[in-house]
């Protein structure tokens, strides 16, 4: 809960510069904006495609909005919870299903 509040304050500019720098130094990213949460699958796929074209040897980190979305999609891919078109769009970009915890 504390981290959630700090991420929201970081996003909204409610922290001192020293506090913001300390959080960023720990790898904390601002909380997602409502419009990021409400993006469609197709918007996220385009965002991922663009990100991968700039970073072909990397994947977005889970502490970013795109990285968190990708993590959730990998879990859904593993569990068969995506439509065929969604699964095809992800695998075309090289996305693999998430591994089960402990494996």
C-alpha cells in the first residue's frame, strides 16, 4: 500500500525532488495513469511493437506500464485465456507464455 501511494504521488508530482530521486534510484516508476490502464489490446500491441523496434534485444520491465501489461498477457497466454488473434499477435512479436512459479 505504501509503495502504491508513493507511485501515485510520484506520478502526480506530490513528492519533493529528493524523495522522487530516492524512489527512482530504487527503480520505482510512477503509477499508471487511468488512460494507460484503459488502453485496448490493439493499442498495447502497437506500443509493444514500437518498443521492440527500438529495443530488439530487450523486453519491457514489469515496473513499467507496458511491462506489467505484457506480464499479464504472458500469464493469460500460458493459461489459454486469450483469443486466437490475441495469442497470434503476441507470438508474432516473439512473446512466450509465462513460466509457472517455482519452475
